[in-house]
C-alpha cells in the first residue's frame, strides 16, 4: 500500500488532499493518514498548503487560514525535485 500511495502522488504533480488520496485508494482516511505520516517522516512525501508552499517549513502553520479552509495536500518528493 505504501508503494501504491507514493506512485499515486508521483503521478499528481500538484499533490492530493487526504480525501482525494483516500478515494483513489479506496481506503479509510485514518489508514491513509498513518501511511502519509510515515512517508513524510521518511522523506518520501511533503506536506504542502493549498497554495503549493511547503507547510513543514512555515512558522505560521498553526495560524494559517488557508489550511483551515482548504487543508493540506501531499506531494511526492521525487515528482517535486526529480529525485
């Protein structure tokens, strides 16, 4: 399932939200979120905001109105940086 998740995000340059990933994988959001968190920790995925900026390096993450309204998106590091 982890490989399937990474492959899915490599095909979507603009990233996908948790709900979009869950639908595409036909899996519960809680299960998908656990996989996402693991892949973010391993450096395979990045959390980005709806504006395409990287949330993990932003000091305003806790006060971001855009994140509250639209939520985070996730993108493959490989598709973003060509690794």
